[in-house]
C-alpha cells in the first residue's frame, strides 16, 4: 500500500506539496526501516533461498 502512495506522489503532476510532505513524514510508520538484525536475517534467508533454487536447477539438468 505504501508503494501505491509513493507512485501516486511521484507520478501526479499537480500534487499538493503539503500532501506530499505529509506522506513523506508518515511513510516510515507504514514501512519502517529494518533493524541491522532484521536486515542480516533477510539477507541470510535470501542467500539460502537462492542456494536452494540453484541446487534444484543443477539437480534437474
């Protein structure tokens, strides 16, 4: 949903500057930045997922 608002703000030519500013101040509460621990966990899970996909590809060729 946050991405939808980002897109509307970015692509609407005559957007009210107050509305755009308000969204930018509210956005972090909708999509908080991950903590370093969360970020590391996401990277680890992505690596594991990628590794598993490559293993499957190589086993099925």
